[in-house]
C-alpha cells in the first residue's frame, strides 16, 4: 500500500511538471534561451554606448549606428542579436541606444542606455 501511494505521488509530480513546462505557454522553456540573449543585448548596447562616447571625444558629436560602424568606432560584426534589434538616436548633447524585441517572445524586455551608461528597461 505504501509503494502504491509513493508511485501515485511521483506520477502527480511528473504530471504537474509536464503541465508547467509544456502547457504554461512555453515560458518555462523559452526563459533559459531568452535570458542569455537579454544579457547579451545589454552588453551590446553598452558597447555601442562606449563607441558613442569615443566617437564624440574624437569628433565632437554623436553619430548614428551606421556611422559608428563605418568609422571604425564600433567593431561589431552584426549589430543585432537573436530576438533584438538595435538603434541609435544621436542628438547634439546626448545619445540613446535602444535594444528592442523583434519577435513576440514571451517575457522579452527591451533596453536602452544613454550617456549615463546605465542600462534601463524600455517602458
């Protein structure tokens, strides 16, 4: 009788686990894949922001992303990461580098950084 109860408890745990992972919108499965991309996207926009600061120190102005790449201020093979696309909005006194989610990935968060070098979530 004790073995039967133990078997039923194990079966219940397996069923609940299956429902959580496969039936809960896939969020439990996609989270491990999106977390590294989110961290990578944050690192990428920080690198772009640092290139903006270097470009401004040398040229006296901020530049759009294509100008950073063509001038050599930014050496990024592919200015994008799976699930994110980047943009730069330069102005005369500041800049804003943005990483936006490209797909409908559940829980995907966009980020931005400006001359303060503080990465913040998009609202």
